């Protein structure tokens, strides 16, 4: 591990609810990711952009000038002038996982981590090409780029901005990520490259999640002292036991100062299947979760799925964000790609310009 790590230089990963300079997105196009649903997913992206653009810059990656023109023609909403197009070809849209992991120091200067992206444990060979995106953005971002040298995805980590990172054993201790590192060594990387002091380990992620248990489907910080925890209420559902166990761990967890967290439970949407057969709890299960929300300037974007718990989940989250409008977006087409809103968004903190 290099001596000049972000922590040594005074950088840390800030909480998502801090003010953003921008949100990064990658325009969707892969029919293998969203079979027969790319037009529907494009509409979801336009809804997200329309909600974000009045409050912060939206940096959108597109493959070509032709793609840019096609999207521009559809940006007929307030704040559209805040859409910044970047012609940088990509394979897929999961920029949360392959994009730059932004950091900030006490002077308000930004830097970022460029983790290795191996397509969630070498599952999708073609998608590994997106590992190059953080390096390709360096000339555009013009800020220090750190290379930790280990596999990590943005959706696998969640910080409270006050010294704590939350993750899962299923993902970060998986042999398909960093088989030569043990728990203590991975914790040291998290401390050095995220600027945290404490690691909270949960167990497994939800059924159907091909990322091997990303944290952003099961538990999220909504303040330095409050954690939203997804909980399945149907004992017959395979998510029931594993989410109960994660909730039990969180109830015993403490922050960097040894204080207990406030735990707020969030219902699960129930079964969303590829086959649309709700009698099957396991076969073709899609990883639908309300916890995959994105906290932006003035708005919180929440995936909903035309399920009975949609309204309830939105009400709970609105009660936690009295300074933001909580907005539900139907993400049934999006979750066919095995992720939703948080997975395709990436926050860039606000910064002070260097002199």
C-alpha cells in the first residue's frame, strides 16, 4: 500500500447528502442488459435528469456525437442547460460501480479513487472494459487520481461522512474480488482510501443480486447517526432471514465515537420476477429494493415497482428528508438490468477551485 494514500493527505469520502457539484450518468443502450426495454430505460433516465438538472449539473456520458444529438433533442425540461455531454464510449451504464470514487479534503479540494472494476467477480467479460473510465476522465476532471490497486465497486460501500463505512461480507470478502486479502487487510484499504476509522460489516445482500451483496440494496446512511435498513416482512420470502440478520447486526453497531445508530426499517417491494410469476420466490428473482435510492441536491430519487409497498416506502423516506422532495420513479424496466437508481448514478461533491 502506498504511503501517500488519501487519508494521509487529508482526503475522505463525504456522505451522499452533502452538496453536489454534479451527478454522473451513462446513457443506456445495451439490449442485453435491458432486453426489449432500452426505450423504457431511456425514459427513466430522462425522468432522473429532469429531476436533477434544476439543482445540479448532470454529467452524461454518451458514445458519440449522434447519441448526444439524440438525447439533446429529448431534454425538454427545466434545467436542461445544466446537462453536460461527454463523448466517452462505454459498454454499460453502471457508473456507480466503475466510475470515479470522489473524495474531498478539509480545504474543499477534490480527488478520486480509481478502483479496479472486474465486472462483479469476473461475471461479464465485456463489461470489464468500463474499468478504464476513471483514468479516461482524468484529463477532464483535473484532480488527483489515486489507484488503490484492489477490486472495489462503488455500490459495495456506504459512508456516513463521519468516519464510518458500511459494507457486506458477501461482497468484499468474496474470493472473486481480492482472494489474497483477508478481512483486516481490506479494512486497512478502506481506512486509507476512504478516510474512515470504522468498518461496519453486514452479511448477505438480497436474492437475485448479481453483485454478490451490494450494500446499496440493503442498508443506507441518511444522516451521520441514522441508518435505513431494508426488511422483508414475509417469513416465506428468502430475503426474510438474511435481512433480519443484517438488522440485528446494525442494532448492535456503533459509530466512530461508540454511539448506537438510529435504525429505521424500510419495507421490501416483494417479489419482482423476470417471469412475472409471483408464486415463485426464487426463480428469476430481480433485485428490487427501495433502498437503492439516490440522495441529490433538493431531491431524493426512489425506485418503485408498482407494488403495494411503494407508497409506504416513499412516506418513510420523505419523513427522513424534510429538506428534500422524495420522488418515486417506476424502475421495473430498469431492475431487469439487475440494478436501479443508485446503481446508475454517481455523485460529485461540491468543491472549491484551486488558486
